[in-house]
C-alpha cells in the first residue's frame, strides 16, 4: 500500500516496452486495444493520479476488468508491480466513489455481514453436512491446526467437497484441528481486490480472524483458498503490526509436507489422465507451483499432463480480480480460451484438477457456458480418493 | 474540425466500436517508449484496406493529420500523433494472407506481431530472420516503417532487406503496390526502400510480402570476458578478419555487468571491463569450426575467460545476462529509471572502445547511471540512461546529455540511430548533422504527401 507520491514513482518505473501487452490475456479478448493492456492501464492510472485525465467510464471499466492474474507483473523487465498498481488504482477510484456499484455493494456486504454473499454467518457451516460428526467437537476448540474455509467454499454447495475432503483427510490421519465456524469472517481478499483500503472496518474483521485463531492457540493455519492464503500470508501481518501468532499454509503445501514425512500415504490407484490449472493467486502471486505437482506424482495410477503454457505462464481461467462480478462477458470469453487450451492438452484427458474454489467454480460454470463436460476435480478430493 | 464532429464523421466510415474520443483512451495512445507525448484527437482501429482508404480519403479532403501505429514499441516518438488528428491503430489487421514456402515468402498484414509470424513459420521450418528485442510486441508494419533490426543484423541484415512487395495507401487514399513476388527486382526505382524507414510519413503500409529464411539447424554460443575494452573491440574486428560471420555479437560493458550483478547476483558475472557474447547458427560441423576459430581469436586478444556451448539450456543461461540488461538498468540507483534518450547510436567498429569510454565520462559528468550494451557486431550501442523521472531538473539535464551523445556519434563518423528511427526524438539532429539528406527527404515527402497529412511533424521534415 503506497502513499500517492510513492504510487506515482512506481507508475513511472514503467518504460512502456509492452512486454506485458504480449502476455496479458485480456488484450487478446479486447482485440488489442491499448487501454486493455497492462501498459495502458498503468498509463491511465498515471494520468488519473496526476490529474492529466479525468476518470472516464472507459478508464474505470478497464481498471476493474483486470483478472489480477499477475502475468504482466512477473513478465515486466522493469520490475513494475503492475497488478498491484492496478489494485491501488481501484483503491483510488473507490475513494472517489467511482468504483462500479456491484463492487461497492460487495464491499459494503463484506463489512456488514462478514462474508461476500450477505448471508447469515450462522450458515457458514452448511458445507459440513456430511462431516458434522467429525467437526462437531472441533469448532472453536484448542488445537495445533486451524482450518480457514473461506466464503466461497463455505456457502457454495457445489464447492463443499473441498473443505469436506480436507476434514476427512485430517480425520483419517487422526490430526486434531479446529475451525471457527460461525466466527470465521471473510479473509478480506475480495475487499482489497475491489479497491478497499486498509481501514478500521476491515481491520476489525482481519484482527477478529487473527484473534479468534490466536485464542485457540493454533500453530498452523491451513486454507484451501489461494485468495485467502495470499491475503492472510501477506496482508494480515501488516494489519496485525507484527508476525502472526501462527504459520500460514495453503493446503497443497501442508499435504505435500505430510506426504514427504510419510504421514499421508497415497496408496489407492487413480487411473485417470488429468491436467492441472495453476490458480493465479497461488502460483504466480505466491510462487506455489511444485507442491501440487509433487502430490500428483505420488498418486498411483494418475497420468499427469501439463497444460501448455503452465506455472509462471499459466493461462488464467478468468475467475479472478472480481471480473466475474463486474464484467462477466469478459470472463465468458476467457473461459473459451481456457477450454481451448485444455482441449489441446491431450485428447484423452479425463479432467482437470484445481487447487482453488474460484477456479473450480469458474471452470464448472465454463462447462455450462460452453456445453462441455470437463471433469473439474478439487485437489483435496483427489487426495482423499487416493487414501480411501 | 472539433473532436465531436470528427467522431460523427468517422463513425460513418467504420463501426463506432472501433472509434474513440475518450480522454483516457486518447491518453493511452499519446505515447510510445520515448518521452514524447501528444494525444490524437481520435483513435480509429480499422480492420481492412477498404476502411483505411475511406478514413485516409476523409483525412485528405479535410486536411486532418493521420498517424499510423503498430505495437507502440517505437523509441523515438514515431507513432506519437504530435499534431493530433487521427491515430490509426493497425493491430487488428494481423492476418497472415499467404504462406509461400517454395517461393521463400509470406504475405502479411501490418498489425501482425513479429513473434506470432515466426511461431507460424516455425511449423514449416522457416522464419522471418530479423529479430528485434521487441519481437513479442512489435508489428511487421512498424518494423518496416522503422527498418527495424536486432541482434542478428550482422548476418541477417535489417527488415528492409526482406521486403519483396508492399501494398500502401497513399495520402490521397489511393492504393498502390510496389515490388513483386520475385526475390530479385530492379524494375524501376526501389520504391519499397523509400517506404522502408519512412516512419509513416509517406503513406500507410497495408500489406507486405516478406522474404523468409530456413531456421538454422543448430545454434551455438561463446562468451568471452575481457579486462580491457580495447581488447574486446579488437576481438570483433579480428572475428571478421578470421572469415567468420557469427549470427550475433553483443557487448556488455562494465556498467552493464555491474547492473546485472545487482539485479541478478546469482549469475556471478566477473567484474570485467567487457563481456562479448557470440552466437553462431548453421550446421553442427560448421558451428563447431566457427566456435573453435573464435575461441582462438578471443585468446589472441587477451580474453581472460571463455565459455561456450551448443546445448540449448546452457545457451539460455549464457544469454541470460544479455536479456536482463534492460531490467537491470532500473536497479542501479534507487529511484532512477530508464529513459529512451540517445539510446541507439552507431559508429564504425574500430571506434567502439573509445565511444564506450566517452559514455562513461558522460555518465560521471551528468551524474546519471548509463548502462551500455549493444550490437557491437554492427557498431550499434544502446546506452540506457537512467534518471529520476519525477525530477524536472533531471529532464533538463538529460536533454543536454542527449545532445552530447548524438554529437559524439557524429564525431566518431557514426549515425544518430541504427534501428530505432528518427521520429521526433532525433529530428533536430537530422537537420544539424545531415542537412543535405533532409532536403532530399523533404522533396520526396512533398511528392507523396503535398498536404502533409501523413504523420506530420516528424523526422525534421517541417523544419
């Protein structure tokens, strides 16, 4: 989070070479418009902040149509933190009251209801219908391991398989854990993606999450959502003002570690040909590429095929950056690109693995949109299948 | 004509989805890589020759400036609409029209990105061999308009060497073609060469037939480290005297080595006066022989360390340093970032060591980090000057440095620009140093474009 002066200096680092233009998924969707390129967005941000141009509707739309996939940022030869600067520009627009209404509503909802859907916090455990017996004595109990479920997997029935699988795996391994249940609040990621700045309201939510887990004396916090992971890992310590009282892991890191320690044994053969969608916030933004692949390698029978490109250069599914909320038509276009890429991977592919509820949700939606029948498999579900 | 009226007229000619007078959009199209800026009055994004013809005829009738633009990767303000008017973004016209492998040629539209063309040609075992650093972003039209080249110019020349046929829309809206599908063609004046490097001042390139070349079988690399700049310079001269033509010879001078070591310490580049990177391509036996010869040449010229490989992975590692220079230049001094000023001079090969030393002196004199690297095989240096862009004083100072660098190039019998073009950034130097050339250029410009609507204000043509 920069001050305005620092913000301008960061924007000025851009030498407009256009490397980002060559990799940005959106510029292809928008027929190469300069204003749809990361370079164009940085340029507009500079013009806006320095009052050289007004916040036109096109400018606002372009700043809010970025997937936050981060490929521009890791490609930039000048070290410009392009994606983060675009978020900072959203913050600027939000402060001016110029962000899209849908975004404003989301941010208000998060603050008001502590989740992204505006639903009752009491319903946060709806996902756990099938594992009630396992978790009933674990909610808000002291344990070494804390689970952060995240809003998407908590409330969206189609994604319940992810937290369910985690719980079943931990239960299978006799690893004690805890979760916050109704007390879990939005991690804050969508708030920041929408342009919300660190303020007292979001601080209260973030500190609430930290303190609730701290009271339970957890040593490790595990989350399956890359967005939650990124924010808890990188922004929470800033808001908390010191090191968090627990370590933060994405579930792929945690299970990979358990496999390496021979605690988690993957014995059951899964005779499927699968590929993997690198979630942008997990892979490019947090550098977690290898752990999921290590897991696939250990699953007997599984034939793994890489998408081309992958890892650092992976193609975003379109599910990030709140674009699904603001410009769903752009997400639809990106899903076509994604499904084409998947179809070129291997014609006998049985499905795609994800390690992100947003990717899973979006790819499942892609099936409906494109009348496809792609199996979308959550990585935790896959692990569970390999042990049971 | 005001913007609103212009808009009303243009959307009668082209779908309004591809026309914009939004201030933010105009601001995006107001610049290239250089520090030159001016917004157009309108951005128009045609998708066919017919649309271009309609727009240009309208502009001609109403005397409205038209500035064509490709990937916006120019470094001299060539595609900056300095007099406003219509900015023609040609990136939607990116089709490959015909691949004629047996005839060694391909016909493309101007908005096609260079690397995209080569991805397609690779399937046939061919390529368009000129390779600018901006290959992934720059368009074929822009390459022709600037006569772009790159690291392998020593063996493969510049874009202009590969143009067989051009279709252009002239300033009055008429469409004409120059050249043929014959690889050799001296039927009349070489009007293709008039358009090559004309930077959009004579008309709009709408189609180009390019000569293509087979992809070499193997690529080899040799890296040599020198403790004396003059030894590095002499090595290049000796290379050609040994009757070897590498596909590239690049130099990293001490400033680049320091910058790269700051940016990527894991590369552990030796803190030497200069590093030369050689690339060879062709059949294996031939390359092995060439590497052997050049290794001896380097040794005879006092190289203190030599590394070589035919392995692709190791080649990438050895070239890693070269690919990082641009990024590294921003890291040398906190708060200083690269400006494209005085960044493309070229001098005779024998003068390179002296020019490099002069650039070091200028860096000290102006107190700006200057990170120098370049295509030494053709005498082309890219001094990357870094300044505090937010400090007006730095901009004043760097403009004086700009004058000194170009003067230096001329004093050493060189040129203002080897591959980036004149645009507006170097226009004043063209008048200063080559006034006779400029007079002939004005005559040609006036013949093609008597109303001066095509990219006006560029190349010193109005001075």
